[in-house]
């Protein structure tokens, strides 16, 4: 399970990229994020994987605990996967 408790992200310039969000994701659960451009979908996913640090709230992963330390993040990242929208593998596949 992966749980977010009132996780929010605000950038240094004051832009609120993610309003306080709480949710629980079970292992093996299929989830779809839908929303308009700028709604915070990518920020949420990047925060779940530790690429963006939340400015408030907490993220808890089963078997790891709180994801606020480097060691916990390393373990969490080994157990999860992420495919970037603009990944360079797409260009390599076009040439195949």
C-alpha cells in the first residue's frame, strides 16, 4: 500500500502545484489519473516517486514507512516503476 496524507506541493515562487491530497493505493491496484492540463497529475506522480518533495503532508509505503529519508526513497524506488511522458525510448523505437 502507498498512502498520501494531505500531501501538497508549492514551488518557491508560490505556485501551488498540488493542493493537499490524501489517497491510498493498494498493491496491484489499477489507477487512472484524469484531469485538465495543469491540474497536478504529473506533480502527484513525481511526488509519489520522490522526484518532487512535498512541502507538506506525508507519504507512507508498506515495508518502507515514511518516504522522507534517502534510504527509504531508494528502497521505495526499487519497488516501483515510472515511465516518463517524454522518454527518449520513444525515439529509439521509431527507428526500429
